[in-house]
């Protein structure tokens, strides 16, 4: 029943209707990206990282809280690896005279290792206590709610990365509604609005926006291609509509 809602529109990659200029960017802080070179599936080298960061600066961003993947099966990044990577990035930016603030947090995959880190309080947060987390795109984790509860029970604020991208969400009202009741915040990818991740993600992002359930917006930047697409997404009228309906809190971080 709900699935038909997601299929009702055919187009996915829309052309910008608003002429984009950096001074129109309604947020200056990005809270989700993969800019530290060589530690996940984001930027492969320093040169690409600098290009991505300069590009974000040109779009109007002034602060970047970058969030490498932490995933037991693929990206076993320690908090120290991430901190050191961010420091090297800051030094390289200084040398090039690029003035943009870089902070580091992480995008945690909900797995056993994450729960162990929670127990040890070895967690990199966005701000004082926000924990960005993700799940598989295809299968809802077993005991999902219990794991989310663990995040809150330890005094952190759970922030679900790109809720619109999980293909297992077939009944958005129930699924997202339950997480909202549990106090989970949502971070939608700006490129979802432009259709970068396909029609279903675009429609779920819009649905969340119409509900007023978007708390944060992220670039989730990994590649130069995504940077180019981001410029288009920022020019879409629906981006500005969503920002006007949803109290986006990026700049409070
Ligand atoms: Fe990400």
C-alpha cells in the first residue's frame, strides 16, 4: 500500500530550477562526509580530499564535521586513526591557505563492535553527544530498536544517517514514526533530493520533509561526482522548501 506511494512519480533526476549561489546556502556546517583520505570508501588521497573541501567551501560551507565509516567488517577505524587523519587534513589545509574548519566524528555501523565501543565510551560524537549511525541498506538489523535504545541509555543522542536510503523501509509511517517516538534524530542526504540514490530514496526524503522530520542535512560526500551533483541539488526549489518546513540544526553543531 505504502510502496505505491513511493512509485507514484516517475522522474528522478530533476534539473535545478533555482539559480544557486553560495550566499543562498541556508546552512554553513556539514555534518556527514568522508573526507579523510584512504581510511574508508570516501576520498582515496589527499589531493582529492583538498578538492572536495575546496569545493564545499565554494558552495558556502564554513565548517565540516567529517564522519569516516566505522564498520567491523570493512573499515576498522579507531577513534585515534580518525583524529590523526583529521589533524593531517587540517595541516594540509593550513599549508594551502584554505580557511575552513574541520572536525572529526564518525558514521557508526550498528554492529557488535559498535556496542562494545559504546560500553567503553570510545565514541566520536558530533557536538557533545550526537552519535551518527547507519545500518545495512537491505536488511533491518535484528534487535534494531534495542540497539538504538542502548545509544540513548548511555546518554548519547542517536542520529540516523540517511533514513531515506534504507530499502527495507516499506511502511514509512510505522518505521520512521517508531524511531521518532524513541527520540531518534534524522539526517537526510541533500543529494537524495536530486535523485542521486534513485527514485525511492528521493521520495522517502520528500516524505520525511513534508512530515517535518528532517533534523539535519548532510552532503555524505565521498567523490568529486557527488560534489558536482550536490551543487545541482542545492539549486532545487524543493531543497529550499524542505529547509523552510524543517528546523534544520546543522549550524548548532
Ligand atoms: Fe556516509
